[in-house]
């Protein structure tokens, strides 16, 4: 992959069409807004540049980042755990089955933010003013602090700091058949944050068009990955946490 691939993705004013970046060229496609565009299958690129091209560098970043994060955030993690126990009945941590690298299932860790812990064939996405979300859970979800236990997932190798966000198994089964190239997200480890999240795709995905927008961004990240791109996405994530109103 050309060294400028990640920077080209960052500087693009619109959504990069996956598979169209070649040396000296950059093709953009308009963003797909929720509910405004049909799902259209796209051909898979013959040679997609993937993070596997530099696995040692990416894994080193994951290990160092997750270790430092857990060490520095330990006091905050303990405070959140106490607040969850005081706010509602139930466990502090919530585990849910997700699909990861190579379509292999794994258990994702999160702070519990709801009065229920759904992990079956039917999982309802959180909606605005969802009565299942606890008082503390609402704050945790808005700031993405509920995702911090996934640093453990990064350490054990089931996730990366940056990559496509994993979805519940029930949602994977649904969107695999309705969203073009959805399953190609599983070519890399899922991430705590990702290119789609820093481009505003957080929160509920009420229809296939909304998920298609997210998938297009995920595939653009996979095909134009660089270590620099990961570092910039991590920095952009901090800004997105404080300004985004999409998560609830």
C-alpha cells in the first residue's frame, strides 16, 4: 500500500469508495444517509491492503495502549464499578457474544448500562430514552466509558484498539444478508473505536442504509490502514466522545 493511503483517507472530504485507491488516484463516493439509499452490492477488490501487512506493529500498539490504559484508568474503573452497583441491581460487567476476526465468536466485556443483559438470538438495540438504560448507564453510554473493559479484550487478542466495531451475533446474522460486503469487516480484529465512529457513526443503526454507511467506512479503513491512521483515529476518538450526541 502506498504510504500516503492513510493520509489520503483522512483528508478525503467524503467517503472513500473501498477498493478504489491506487497510486496517484483517489475516488470518492457520497455518504449514504440513513433511509435514503438502497443497498447495492459492490465487487470486492482483488487485493485489499489489510492490517495483516504489519501485524507486529499493530499488535504492539494494542498491547502497549491497553496496558497503559488499564493502569492509568484503574481508579476511574473502580469508581464506575461502585456507581453501577449503587445505581441498580445486577452485575457490574456485562458479557455478550460478538463475531471477530475470521468469523470467530468471542465474549466482549462492557460495563453494564441496562437493567437487562440480552445475549440471545434477539437483541434489541438501545434507542433514545430507552427505559432499559439505567441512570449511570446513560452517562456511560453517552461518553463511551462503558467500553473501557474491552481493554482486557485487546490484551487477550480478541480485539484491537482500532478496527470495525463488533456487533451482537443476532445483528451480524441480520446485516450479513441485507448489507453489501458486511462480512468483510471480519477480515481484521474488531476495535474499541474505529474510522466509522470518528466519522459520526455511533449509536443506533435503525435500518440497512444506516448500517451500509458504517460498513463503507469500516471497509475504507481496512483497505487503507496504516499505523499512523490508527494513532490519528485514537486521538480523534477523544474529541468524538465529548462532542457526539449520537450514542444513547
